[in-house]
């Protein structure tokens, strides 16, 4: 048989999929006996379909794909949780297999989607939702399942890693580096999903769900982005032997799942410190395998399309052989989410304060009153003549106490100028 | 149903598998619905089986496993190509699924084994044969199949990487560091398979076969080990901005498959330069995904057992659902092996020569006569008073010409003392 495919979305990733399909369709048949045929392509822009030689398959109505009884498999590549939700759930309800790159959808509606796939006796595959082309979901759902996974963490957002890398290496201020990332197409016009950490949060929710066999959704993830990080913070990190990365972190603890995204100082000798630009790297630690790491390009047409088409081939292989879904939802346990307040770690805190006598002492007093013990304080000038940076590094402290101290500082009259920069230190 | 398993081999890896089985058997059922039961354990040493609480399942006759009609799946962990060959082929002929960690067997008898599995309608799985617990075979056989892979290369032998790391960081001579590796259990009493590169060669043969969809066997791999590498070479590499690693390399070229194992200088800024000790790292480059890297512990009870038991669970999942083998042999093409003579690269060559006037000039002349252009020559003392090291670095040269020059030098009277050290330079 030939597996008949409908593709929705002909942007960057969709275009990459069409390229792979056009180039390697015959190879798939020869090497793996997998015979796929694209029969319908949906997007808002016919020119995109035509540019990849599939103009004759074009429709702008996704219903023509999900309602077409000939189609076995639907690829959803438009992203987001609106129309994409209708397409994915509609296709599953119509008994079609689905491959998606949609992290936001999987991190918010994963349970509903798995349930629908289960009811219909079909599969949902989403390797491309995390880490671009890096095989990470498949290894975690297959090769590593003999382990109890204790943590999964890493750099999963290429945009912010690109920005941090350039701020670090070239000292370019945040606003400029963001504008540059937007000009290069690495960041969207509205950069919120990337710079505020939500993209990374969706990805770590997906990875944590698989790693710990327990559903973690986007809203479970404590998320902070990189808006308050400036070259001065990266330089200060260097001086202490650290590098700043936006890490997505999930730990299995005795209390439950500790899952968060935030700028993090890691030792400059750590492998992750050398993952630069739009590259991604994900560490998985298991009780038998120890520490493993998966590295590669986290974004881009080719890498993401590699993952999408890998899923398409895997699923098609099983459709052709009439095999029922082998792996569905694996969230069999119900682990609680550990409140962020319970976190205990060292903190780097940069406050911009008025340049006058007594401010440093007053700030130090607030930390002391909140049981936050300081390891070092440095005072450095800012571009403004009447403001200075106070850079504090704490000993191990409770998140709750840090939050309270920062609230007290914000409430104090004539103390903080703008938002403080908070970077957690992981050794 | 319950999948009934027979295990052959209770050494390091077999013991690791028993630990995982004892610890997580119930988790496998709860999380994945995979119900496995160990029903027979074979080895030469009953005490090993008893130590893991499975003395009551012991036999010292593997025929009791491969001839037992109740057993669905056989795990072979004794290694080598003798008895292991009989066990694996015997089990397949008896219609049993097989999981093995045996790289030597897969790299020499892979085709025969796949044919037998195919005839019997069962599967052979061998993730643990390469890279310890690092998922690499599964990602290459599944996630990455939408790519044409152009190269697969990396550090795949933990023993030699441990030795090179210690020679590099601590300047310990080869013989001492080998004795240390043997004392620590990282190297066998007969270290040939590791230090002469055969273990790495078997692994790259397996990886190349999968990557290029073309059978590559052990004898296809041009193999050189690290016996002639000394701390002086590692120091010279550092001075030039390089690190020496035993790399296993396979490239798809227009002429066919270029596959080899040899000590290699790589820039000290490359990620692989920071893979130290018994860790392994494997790079896979595909036309869509770009460069991906897989990292982890390359050896040890836990990591190897993680991979073996991962395979056991995957295969068991399909046995339980009555699913026919989904992926068999994928070597559908017949690419030629590129002769090593055709290689063109830069070379680091260290010759030990008598300490007398004119030797450097005479050696340089031999290179010149063989069309080998020199980039630099350094003369350094040795421990012996009457011998010196001549360290040559060439411009890009042909392997054939280098070989001829070294032959000429060896044939010249009173020139070479001992074997030259040859390290290829990859930029």
C-alpha cells in the first residue's frame, strides 16, 4: 500500500518537509520499504506550495484534508493552539495518524490529544516539537525506557541562546541583539515566546512528561526569560568562572517534579557552556545509563523537517504493516509539581539603585532580614551618572526568601530603578 | 501475555541487566504495559547468577535456553565470535528474538544474522554494541532516516580515550597508563582489541552500515591504534592547538564509503576535544538535520545494560502485540569501500632517529622525493642520549605517498629507531 499524506502549513518547516519529500521519496521506498505519497497541501499562501512543486495539491481549507477519507496521515505545521488544535483533534477524530511539530499544543492539550489518538486507535508523533532535528523524544520513549530518569535539562531555545552568545562574546546590549535576531529571522516580531521563556517552558513540559511518566503542562513550569539580562551580567559571570544560559530544567525529587526555565549560571568548564548560537543540547540522566547528552541545531527548516519526516516515515511504516499503535501516552503516574518557593540554590542578583551613600548597606540589610546570606557584593557604574549596579551573589538561599527580599527592596522608597536581574547558579 | 526471556552471560553487562530487571520489572508493566519474565540464566559461573538472586534459573548449557520452546527472547552477552555466534544464530533459527551487545559479531556476521532473523520472522536488536548506553543505533534507524547521512564519526572506545586523556593531562607514558587502565578494569589483560583499534573498528563498521544503507564489515575498516602515541605527541599537538583522539570515521564520498580508525589531531576548540575519560561521543551529519551529536558513558555495567534492556523492552512490546518485525536489515545499497591510499589530509609524523648530523636533511629528502610537502619540522631530545625525535607536520598529502615515504625511511640504513608515530590531522 501507499500511505497518503496531507500537509498543513507550508512555511519554514513545511517547506523543509517538501524538500525532503521531493529529494528522498524514492530512497524511503528502496531503503525502508516505506511508500508515501503527498496528496494534499494546505496553507494560506498558494505561492509557497507552488515554490515546492506541489501547487496542484493546494487547498486553503484544512477541512479538505481532515475530511478526506483517502488520507491516512496529517502533518500539522502551522503552530499555536488555535487552528492547529482544530486540525490535530479533527484529524484524530477522523481516524487519521498525526505528526506535528507543535510544542505549545502538546504542552497544553497533550492529554486530550493522546486520549483522542487512543480512542481512534491511531498515533500522534511530535519529535520536532523539542530540539529541532535532535532525536530526543524517540530515544526517551524507546532506548532509555529501562531507566528511572532523574533529570532532563538543557538549552532548548535557539533564539535566546543566539542572543546570549552574542551578548557574551561581543558585549552587545539586549535591545540591539534582539533587533539583530529579528532581522536575521531567529526571533519573531513579537519575541515574547522566546525571550520570556515560554517556548522553552513548553518543551521542558513535554520532556518532563515523558521522562517522569507524569503529565507536566505548560502552566506547571516556573518560567523566567532573559529580558533583564545584559552584557554586564555575562561579564560578571565570566569573572566568577561561569557562563549564563537560559536553561530548561526538570528534576525528579522526593517531593515531586521540579520544573522550571530561567537564566542560569553554569561553570564555564561544563559542556553546556560551549553550546552557542542557535544550537540546542539536552542532558538526560538515568539510574542505569548515567548522563547522556543530545546535541544539534535547535531550529531551522532542515533540522525541524528532518524530525517531522522521521516521524512520518516511522508512523507510515506501521500504517503499511497494519500495526496498532505501539506507544501511546506513558503518563501513568501522577507526581505533584514542586512549588518554586522550595528551591534552594545560590543566586546572582543585580539591582540598579540610585548612586548615593548608604544604599548598599540598606540593600544588604534587607537580604539579611530575609535570611539570605551574601557571598559577595560588587558595586559597578551604569551608563547613567546617578545610578549604579549592585551585584550580589548569595550563599545557598531559599527561593521564597529571595522573592521576599526582592519585594521588600521594591517596596522600599527610592531604592530600585527598574527590575532586578535574577540568575540562579547551578554548580 | 508475558514475554519469557533467557539471558546468556552474567558478567559486567549481564549483571547490570539483572540489576535493572530486579529494580524496574514492575515499572515496565505499569508505564509501558510490557510484561517480561526472566526464566533462564546461563553462564560459566553460578555464583554470578546467585549474586543477583537468580541462582534458581541457572544453567551452564546455553542449549537449554535456545532449545526451550517457552523462551521468546534470548539476550546474548558473552561477546566474541565463537560461542556467541552459535548462541545468536541458534536462537534465531529456533525462532527466538535476540538482543545482543556483541559488536564483533555484528561487524563480522551481520548479514548472516539479519538473514536468519528475516527467515524466522523475528528481530535482532543490538543498541548496546556501540556507544554503551548512548542511544545511537535507534536514532539512526528511526529518527534520522529522512536524511541522507554524509558522515558518522566519533570517540567510540572508552579505554583508549581514558588512556589518551591521562597521557595528555598528566604526561604519563603509554606503558604506565595501559597498566593503570588494566588495574582499574578499563582494559583487558590482552588489550589488543582496544589499543589496536579493533573494538572501535567494529563499532564504526556497524554505524557506517546503518548510516549509508550499505554493508560495511570489520575487515573493510582501515585500522590503526594508539600503541605508538606518547605524551610527547600530545604535548606537540597542544602546542599546535590540537588534541589527539582515537577517532572512528566514516564518510560517504563520491567514490564510496571511506571508513577508518586512527589517532587523529582535532582542534582543541572542537567539542570532541573535551570528551575525556571513558566517555564516548558520536557525530552524525545528515543533509537535512545538519550536525547532531550523541554523548554519554561508553562502557560500564549500567550504561551497557540500559541499552540492552531498552532493546529487550522494545522487542517485547512488539512480541506482546504480535507485531511482525518492523525494521530488519537496511543495507539495500552496495557502495564500494574507498581505499585508504586515496585519503588526502595533513599528517603529524614522529620519527625516532640516531642523533647525528644529516639525519633531518636525509629524512626531509625522502618526503620530498615522495611528493610530501612539509609544513614544519621540530627536533626534540629523547630519553636516550643517542636518539632524537624528528617531528614533521605535512601539508595536505596523499596517504599512498606518506606510506611510501615511511617505507623508504624504514629501508634506509641506520635511519629509523622503532616504528614511526602517524597521526592524521582533521580540521
